[in-house]
C-alpha cells in the first residue's frame, strides 16, 4: 500500500472466482435448466476508491461486480458485516455490489421456481457461500491494494443493446414479440450505443484496471445450458489479451430493463441470432473494441487529484398501486384459470407441466429464442396472483425502501439502483447531469424487479406488469430527481 499524500486518490483492485464446482441449476428463466458444461469462468471483480485530503481519508467506495443474475440484499448485508471486521478502516455502507445479469449462473438466493430441486446438484445455500466468499475476498483485496492513481473517463461506442419490446398498432407491446406481424408499429423504446469507460493508472503510467458500463444485460446465452459470464466474460478475455493477462475489469450494466443483446427489428433469416456462442463472441468483441476506442481519451484526461465524493440515499419509493377494479378482475380471471387445473400440482396436466412441455418442444426447433412463452396460462396465473398480493400488501405498506448510491469520481458520475430500470431513466439522468460522463448501474444490491416507463405500463406485456416489479413510473421519476439533486451538489464546485 502506497504512502498517503495530500489530495491523493488511491485505487485498488481485487478479483475472485465464483465458478460452481458442482453441477448446478441455472437461474434466470421460468423453467429448469441444469448446466451441462462450464463454458468460461464466473468472477467477482472489485475496485476500491479512497480520496485523502491533507492526509486524512475524505471519500470511500468499493464497487463490486458479480457474474450473477442479481445480488440479493441479504448477501450484500452479510458481506458488509464480514468486511466490517476484515477492513475496519472502511465504512461498509459504501460497499456496492451489482450483477452483470447473466442468466447462465447458479442462484445464490432463493429463486422463484416451480420445480423440485435435485439434492445431488449444487444447492442455493452452497452457492451463496461461494458468492459471499468471493465478494468479501475481492473487496478486501481491492481495499488492501489501494495505491496512488490517476483516473480518467471516456465514452466509446458499440452496437450491443436494443429495445426488446415490439409495439403494435393496437397500442400493446410484448417483450420478444414478433416483428413480422402486419400490425408491427416499431420498437417501444430506443437504444444506447455508448460504452462508458473509467480507467486507473499508477504513478508509472501503467493501467491498473477498468470499469466498463454497457446499457445491456449480459444475456446472449440466456436460453442455453452452460455456465458462462456471457458477453462480458468474452469482453474481459479480449481486453486482457490486449492490455494485460491479469487486468481487472469491473463490468456494469447500465439502465437496461427493456434492452437485450439482439435487434428484433432485423429478424433471423439465416444470419446471426445473438442467442448463441457465436453471437456472444461477436458482441464481446464489439465491447472490447469500444473500450480500446475510448481508452486513449480516458488516459489523456486522467487526473491524480480527482475528486471522490460518495453519498448513500435511503429512499422510500411509492409502490406501484393496484385499483379495486384491477384486484377484482385479477381474482375473477385467476379463479377461471385455476378451475381448469388438476388438484395435484405435479400432474402432467398442470399449467406448469404444460408450460415446460411447450418450452422443451420449442427448444428443439431450428429457430432462435426465447423458448418460453410469457403468455402461457402458467405465467398468466403468476401475473394475476401478483396483482392480488400487491393489493393486499398495499393495505400494510405504501413504499419500498430503496438504497441508491451516487458518486463523483473526477469529472465522471456514477449512480446505482436495485432495479432493472428501463433505458429512458438512465437517459434522463445522463442528459441532465452536470458531469462530463455519467453512468448508471442497475441491479445493485437489491431485487426490485423491472422499473418500466409510463409508456410501457400503458402498453402492458411482460416487463411492465405488476408482477414484474415493485415500483412504477412515479417512483422511477422520484428516484431520477433524487439522484440529480445529489449530483448537482457533488459537482457544485
């Protein structure tokens, strides 16, 4: 650890392997997938930042990125408790853990599932220990290795994420809906080709690590049966080939609740599908190329005296509401669907069994994904149950406690949220931010679900339903305004 000097920024990095050692179920779909192989390793990567003023620490943060579908609040709380003893000079409330949102990793918290777990496979509890150990190990290593550094930020560009909600002439939208229909009106939302890059260089001018932010989940391989870090893992591999075999790369997913790594407006007709390994390799290469494009500009603008400020917000965001009429309608529709179900939920005639059978049949077809039908009776029943439960919850609570982090790192800003928030929210923050470079990191330390726009709520469809998230457009805009208020304060001088 280097000597502390006045007005210095210190940066450290740490990594840990969280690849499952046993055969495991993969988390991220409504149906059971057991991994047949490990395509590439899963990892945790951490960056620690500390600013000193006159030799006294004045700002702290540890940002941890995990090759996971999500990082639940319980795991984050446990990691903070362990780090309290491991690195006592760090304020553990400044630990941020986010997920790359791969659907090709085991679950580390109790997932929503409708099948019996095979006791011969890796259990959720076993993998939670692996993830927790990885977060603590990487975070502690990053903190203990911090040294004087200069940081710089820049934007590169790559076509990676695209809106995954086709919109139709009747005003409806459907996630992964068909675009060759006669009533296809266009995509509901836009896309963001910017790739945010923040690098750190030591006193000798050597690059010590990178933060890479892409407004798209790492989900090219989401319907496959292999363990993989997906396109972010491929991007890391390529960047290490170019920049150093052990280079730490923290991968962040920007606001991307309505985004996917495939362009649905260019349907598969013999070309790349971006549902397979070839598509993953291509998109990982695009990300790595965008980083290479941006890195010289980030290096040219690097500052050793970069300001570090970090505020933690404990927001109370309004829960998305359900009207009495919606509640009554959901009860009636749920009763009608349930009346057709056999008494034995494990019956081959149950809604779930039919759903799985259709999914398996779809998997055999020579067409790209998705393989599961979100308009199936089984999914519709889960959606209706969620409306009923939300109405009942609203009698006891009206808000969702939400932890949000807002950081200034030199001329760059970074904010977080626990949601899969739609792209528009990230654009609102970036467009109005006082920072030269503004990044948002979704799925940070929570399971808030999707956070749709008002346009998406009106259009319906998976990803915009009550079942899919806790907070609606009103809460989303409140969060945006809260983040911007803090950014104006952090960049006031």
